[in-house]
DNA sequence: CCAATAGTGTCTGTTAGACAGTATTGA
DNA sequence: TCAATACTGTCTAACAGACACTATTGG
C-alpha cells in the first residue's frame, strides 16, 4: 500500500574527547563508495535482525568500529532527506558520545584518529554539519548540566572540572564561584585522595554521584 | 549486502495545547490494524517519493491529518526497536508541536480530540511513553527558554505568559520577578494595546521577538 | 624557604523575592 | 466609588564575582 520505498536507516556517532586543550572528534577514512577515501563519522546500518533499538545499534557500531562502548552516549537528533546519501532517501540517527582521552587510549583496541572540531576538513555526507550541532549541544548543556564531566576520567578534581568547563564553554568561569557552587550542590562525592600530581597542593578527587547529572541553575554565562 | 531488512520509518506528532488550565494532547482513533480502535498520536509513514526530510514529513502529516501546520514544531527524539510496532522493526521520529487553543480552533478544519496529559488512557504502540517524554521536555525547556510561549496566541500579555509558565512548570513563579526579568531581557516587543479584557486594568500586549527564543538564565526553579 | 597549586573567608555588587504602593479598567 | 487586575518602587535576602588569605605539596 505505501507508494514509496523504505528509507536507508543508519546510525552515526560523534565521539568527542579533549586532547591538547581542544575538543576533538573521532573520524575514520571511508573505504567504500560513496565518499571513498573521505573522512567520516563512525557509523553503519541498523541491523534489524540483531539490534534491539537505536541505542543498541550505536553501541554495536562503537564496539565494532572503535573497540569499546563509551562511558556516556546520548541521542542528538535524526537527520533525513533524499540527497544527503547518494544511495537514496536516508535517515541517520545521530549519537553524541563523550570519553576522556585516557579512557580512549586504554579501552580502544583500534588506533583512532582525532581531529580538532574547530578546524575540520570537508567530511563525507553532511557530517560537518552534524559535528557542529553536536558541539553546540555539548556547549549548551554545559551551561546547566554536568555533561562535560564525561570528558574527564571517572575520578577527577574540581580544578580539572573547572578547566574542562572553561574549555567546552569557551569563556572564563570564576574559580571561587565554580568551586563553591559545585561543592554546595551535592553532585560530587569524594573518591579517595592523593593522586600525587606535579607541583603544588594535591587536589581532592571526586566522582559524579550517579543520580544527579543536572544542575538547577546554569554554571556558565559569565560565572 | 546488508543481511537485514530495512526498518519501517514513521513520524509521530505530539501536538500539545492548553485547555481548561491543563496541558492536553491531540489524539486520533486508529481506524486500521494494528491497534484499530485505540487512541494514538497522529503519525504516518515517511514518503520517500515526496518528503524532503523528517520535518517536511511531519508538516505533511500535520496538514493531512489535522488540517494545518503548527506554529511551533521541533524534533523530540527517535524511538526504535523490533517490537514496538507489530508490523516489524520500526523507527519513529517524534516531533513536539505547540499551539494555542485559539489557533487550534480556528485553523483546524477537522474536529480534534484533546486529552489531558495527566490522565491518558492506554494508547496504541508506545505512545504513552512518548507523550510523557514530550511533556518532560516542555517542562525542562520551560526553565530556560521561551518555549511555553508557543502555547499562547501570537499576541499575549505578561500576566498571560506568567500563568502559562506556572501551568507548564507546575510551580508558582514570583510575579514581580517574572515581569521584571521578561521585560528587562528584551525578548518581547510591544504589539499594540487594548485587548479590551474583562475586569481590571487592561494588560499591554506583546509578541516574541523572532530572533530570541532562549533566555540566558532559567525562568523557573523557585523564581 | 620559595614557587605553585588547592581551598577558604569575606567584602561587595547584582539580582531574586516580598510587599506595598500607584495606575487603569468595568460595574 | 469600589473591586479587580496591571504595573512599579523599594526593602531585604541570597548569591555571584573579586580578592586576599591560608593550606599543602615539590624543589
């Protein structure tokens, strides 16, 4: 009865991490047409014979292509249209995944290629636009949630967290206010001590409380 | 090459409005299997021969099933899985649309059925869950954006806006602070005067400035 | 002891909440 | 003139920003 073909359905993953004080995204060189030889987001078809849902497909693709499942992953948006993929009318369910550079290095069996999101070459499909939107979302959520914490290792100090928020939001954040707010808000729990850092006093280590991942008021915006 | 069938791809629309001091959702009785006779969100297949993208499909479905395109519509999320639709592995791109009760009454050619979101019967597919998520999103965005304004007519007063935000967020909001913040924030522009209301002083009428639809800081949360 | 970084106390300016006052409308 | 609603001024409490001071570490 439907007078139309079924669309192609794929999942694409924007895996972000911090390296050299920059947000970077994981890209892979395409080995097949279309866009063979071009850099692209890791992605693949939804497998209706095995995947239980989109999240499941995203995890499978991460594991297959990157060698691990990320600590944090959430759906960004779904992009679709007749011309974005030369193979036909396509639907791409896009996920944003965040991971610390350390976890990425230790978990991944496959050597990954990271590119600064601020200076990307021309990517396959509409992947430049997708990366831009993912970064916008991260920045936007960074003003009222703990999302950027997933760019840090599981255990981290408040100064590290402060630094990551400044990098992600791209504005300086008042150190005193940040520390006070984060401490009083009860979103962190102590996780041992003594990381034996370099110079100066060693910072207390914390871990995100599982239940809480959102602030009541923004952290960014001139703080 | 893909060892899997293509999924079914549909669009579902959560059209919300305010009536009798309550958030209500537009539902339609299904005429066909599966779930014939059950209430469901308006929705339909993506038409790959005509639709230019998901938004376009959503607009087409709105126009066909409800008789008009909504003033505000945004993508909520995409839900998928092998069992949510008995016809097979399905992908549903969900949109949230907001409209004022007045605009709904005047624009819609088709008589619509509104149901309070707080007390829904058992709906077809996973539509109860979808409505719940749409309402969560509206509430959440209501704390830091002007999204709930789209439940008002294009021209509205600050007291009306205050009332809508209280209804959506479910908490009392300080009247003085709300008025002051909204006024000083420069998100509204005067739109004539004299609506000739009932009792008491008549309120000034405003319209949302097009460019700005987000606040820098939340409106809700104990304001 | 010194430099460097972490954490805290306190002052100040800004902003939200409370509340009372003024303004404008219909009855 | 009165009741009802819209708006505004002002006081106060809470909180963010600035900054200095203490604490802890390595050299």
